[in-house]
């Protein structure tokens, strides 16, 4: 067990070392260009045009739109994992040192750590760009960090699971169209779940199967307070439970993929 944990830690640190080489790109993307674009589009233009008379806080759309990033930012972070599966390169060496359950857990935990750092930095930069337009009067830092970490855990487990099921890059376009796009559209990015349920109870219940609902609702609970949103503890437990489920599905899919390679 000690040897396994030591190798696990070495792979984890190796992943950090590799991605820290891209620090300049991360800083320019996640500390300037993307948060600035989000702040202008979702934090200023949309609240003052399309959503200005709906009774939502000015930053309501911005906070919900952050949910997209838990998918789109996690995809490139784990792309090397998919490429290794497809070409049987470095991952073969890793499997000679770690069992699949530890190897997949390391990948998910590393991705979760990196995504959590990115998303928290992203939120801070949006606040700096928007100033008083992004009110933090009711902000719960504990809930914000919890949602970011659990959202990153879900995003990482979902992406690694999807890559393990696909096995190569051939199906990425279909995966985006059939899985990611419906989740994003029905993920409560621009409306809260209560509004969706009021419009259509059936659609509201169906949307509870969408993990992005729990991220968007959890983020809004953290920033605006609990009133009007799904209870925070439900959002947290749902994200944790779905992440664990996805991990076990990943393990099954990955073993099947390796056995048939």
C-alpha cells in the first residue's frame, strides 16, 4: 500500500509539473481573456438587455454561465488521457505501476484540483472586472468553494468516464452534440430550477437528472443565498453521488477498453 501511495503521489506531482509548464497560457486565458469576455457578455450586456426586467440579481446570468466551464475547461485538461488511450503510449507504463482503479482516481483527483484552482481564480477575476456589478453581499465562501470543488470533481469524473467509453477521438463531435449540448441547454444556466419547474413541472423533474442543474443552483446559493434555489445540501450530495457513480462506470469502461485493446 505504501508503494502504491508513493507512486500515486509521484504521478499526481508529475501531472502538476506538466501543466505548470503551461502557466503563461493559463494566466492569459483564465485571468484575463475568458473572465473579461464573460464579464462583458454575461455580467454586463445580457443583464442589461435580455434579462433586465426578470427580477433576477444583475450577476444572475454570469453565475449560471460559469457552469459551462466545468465541462469546457475540463475537456482539454484530460485530452492527453484520451490520446494515450487511443495510441497506447504512456498510459501502458502507468498501468504497469498502478492498478486501473488507482490510475483513474489519480487522474480524476488531479483534474479536480486543477479545475478548482482555475474556477476560483476565474470567479475572483470576474469580480475584479465587474466591481459592484457582481455583488458578494450574500456570498458564502465555504459554499462557493464546496460547489467549485464538487463541480470540478463531477466534471473530471464525467470527462474521464466519457473518454474511457469513447476510447478514441472519433466520437468527440457526436459526444458534444448528444451529451454536452443538451446538458448545457437544460442546465439552468439562465434560469433557476424553480422557474423551470413553474413553467413545466415535467421538465423541472426531468432536469433534476442533469448534474449541471446542481452546479448552477449550488453556485447561486453560494453567491445570492438560499432563497429561490434548490437546497445547497441537496446540490452537494447530488454532485458527490454522481461523481462516485461515474468513477465506477469509468472503471468498468476502462477495464473493458484495455482488455479489448
